[in-house]
C-alpha cells in the first residue's frame, strides 16, 4: 500500500531529486513553514523576514510576495510622512 497515490505525475521523481540535496536539513520558512529552497547561487539561508517577523528566516516565495510588499508599504508610508490617507 502506498500513501503517495495523490501526488501528481512526475512529482515523485523531482521531490526525490530535491531531497537528495539539502531539503532534508534545510531550515523552515518562519512565515509559511515550508523548507527554504537553495538559490541558484548556492545561498541556502533564506531571507530576512523583517518587518513581518523579527526572527527566523523566510523562503524566497514569502520574501517576494509578503516581505518585499510590506517593506514597500512602510517605505511609501514614510515618504508620505506616515500619513495613511493615501
Ligand atoms: Zn515561506
């Protein structure tokens, strides 16, 4: 009996390939909880999650979709003198 029947076709192989690298002991994203991916340049330590969280590391997806937009918000708020009437 296999519990992997609901995995999409081809997913198995890719997952095995990836876990053979460093996913097994990769740090987990402090925002979404998934393993932090190794980047093309070999960097595997994730990203600074501030201002979302002040501790831990976050994955590239959260960095791009949550952390960066939050920083932009703060930046634009600062540029507007903290006025939120935007
Ligand atoms: Zn994440």
